[in-house]
């Protein structure tokens, strides 16, 4: 269960170097997200360490990196501002318990219902969000507290270092693949800045990352029902946001690596990570798409890379902070720009005119909502819109083929799914007043999907009965027959031919 996944020296080397690259990129991200949440930078760094370590060990997706994230930090702001950081720790502990419950209840499988256009929109939107987040490093806060662009000379220097970083990452793999290109770029640009004594922003300009080991800390909050009512809504939102981002990132890594992660185990792993983090003074977190892509692109495929990244981060906090704080931000921004280019699904632009207009609309909508709001809202909106589009399209597919069987009966063969979206069209297909005395409705080529469909069949049967016609309903499943109230006696049962399927209904469990 806890295998790190490496059996050779080469694998171990690649995983450790990949973990080091990720750890370097984690530092400014964790600090920035701590500022977003309104907590001390060390709270973000401790979260990045503990969530990263525990999710790597217990999670369901080897090679995926977890830590403090912006999507969750945004949710925390109001709680910290109103009640303080101790309530945040309590909410994070409860978040973890909810996520573990989701894993135990096997809710991770619901990620499969997310349509592919929603996935594309999520990926593209998140790439844009990562890109926009890096632009703040091209700015400086004026004496009046206003964000301004760097002066022309400083801006050219910063941009030049970013381009140099990206160039090294692009061209180095063409020369050798024995060393992670991103790590090589960070080291090379750092040495250049230090050697030439260039005046540019460094990690230390954000905040000091020096600290000690995280210590066990039970949240200092009243253990009352009132406290529970304060933290519970935030905990549910944090749990939902964390699981959605983690499971979608898992799906992306699955696609990139041509492997398959375990969604339910990932829910449990994220839950364990957040519960422990909340008890050690961390702000909580989830999977990080940017760092996960850095890890995969640097050769990290196993749990060892995630464990190594977390341990390197802890080492930075404990002993290496003076060195890490001198790394130029331009190098890390360059790494993230490469991640943006690799993450964005450029193929989606080429296929826009080839896919159905509804799919194109969902893709663009999701990208926009992800940029303007947050991931959780975007995914919910995407799933709802896709479901409505699906229902609308399939509602139009229901039709009947009518013929006389030569024995005095008129047969209506129903084709297409019968569900809430198609019941109106279904009822409009029949006119009992103009039918002969004996009518057969054949359901062999249809499927009754939900209780709305059952009610529609009952309604139609009642119309035929009122018109004085004899109605026969053929090839309905046993569950359909049980749910029918008015039309139950009209069903012709054929044990050998009747289909077997469930109807989405609360009356039969």
C-alpha cells in the first residue's frame, strides 16, 4: 500500500530530482496562497509539506503533487477574517473528515460523469488562471499601495530571465534527458543572477521561509455546537473544492501518463492529509495541477517524487531558507509559463469548428467561469449545462413506428429513451381518439429511465381507458411494472423477452 514505486537507481534518481524541482516551485506558491488566505506564510508552507507528504503516501494517484492551493485559499479568507486562524484549523480538520467519508462512501467514482468538454474547459481555464497569477511578479507595489508594472529596465531584465528559463527547459531535453530541465533552468538562472549581481526580485522578497518543525496543535476553539455551525459550511465547501480539483487533476495526469488513478483512495488520502494538517497548524490543501505537471514533465511518476518534494520543502524551511530565498522569482515564473503552455489543450482550438456547437459552447463557458470564479463553481456549471444539453438533444430522438399487425390491433413501436426530457414529446405522439379499439405500445426499443417516464405511461394509459380503447403495454421491465399505478394491469408479461434494468426512482431501493 505504501510502496514508493521505484526498483532501480535510475528511477530513484529521477524521482528525487523531480521532487526537488517541484519543491522549489512550491515555495512561492505556498507563500502566495497563505497571503491570499490571510495567514502567516509558514502556515502555507506547513500545509504544502504535510498535505504533499501524506497525499503522496495515502492518495490514489502516484506522481500527483498536493499542497496549499488558491482555490481553497479563496474560501478561507472570510473565515480567517471573521473568526481567526484557529477556526481555520478546526475547519481544515473537519474538511479532512468529510473527504475521508466521501472516499469510504465511494463517491470518487462520480468524477466519471464529468463530460470531456468540461474537462477541456477546466484545463484551459486553469492554465489561464496560472498564467494570470504569474503576471503579479512583473509588478511592484508603489508607496501609495498601488500595483504598478516594473520600470522598463527592471521589466526587461525580469522578462529576459523568464525567457532564458523557458529556453533552457525547451532545449536541454534535446541535449540530455538525464537531468530535469526545469531544475537545471532554476539552477542556471540563479547562478547567473548571483554571479552578475543582478538586481531582480527573489523568493526572499515575498517573505521569509525560515521556521521550525510543525508541532501538534489542537485548534483553540470552544468545542460547542455554535462552533460547529460556524466551521461546518466552510468545511463542506473546502472538502468539495479540494476533491473536485484533486479528482480532475488526477484525470488529467491519468491521460498524460496513460495510467489510471484510484478516485476513492484519493478522497481518503486527501482527507487524511487535511485532518493531520489541521492538527499541525497548516491551512489545508489539495492536488495542484501546475506542480503535478512539473513533476510529470520532469520524470516523476511514482509516490517517491511526491514524498521527496515534501521532504525537500521541509529541509528548505529548517536549514536551507537563506539559499532558497535567493532564488530569482523570474526562474520560477519561467517554469510556470512552461507549465501553462504544456497544460493548455491547444488541440481544443483546432477542433472548435469540428465538434458540436453545444460542446464548443460548454468548453468556452467553462474556461471563462474558471477564470472569473473558481474551479468548483465552474465544474458544477459545466456538468449542469452538459446535462441540460444532453437532455435536450435526446428528448428530440424519441419517435414511433406505427403499423397494423393483421389481427385487428394497431402497434406503436417506441424508439428512443423515455425520461423527464422526452415525456412531453412522448405524450404528443399518440391520439387515443383517432385510434382503433385495440392498441399495442411496444417498448422493446426504448428504455424507461425515471419516474417522470412512469407517470407519462400512466397518463397515456388513462387517456386510452377514457377513450374506451383496449391498450397493451409490451416489454416493460419488472421494475417498471412495479412502479406503474394506473397502467399496471395493462402490461403484457413475457419473462423470456422482457428487459431487465433499473428505473431512477426513490420508491424502489
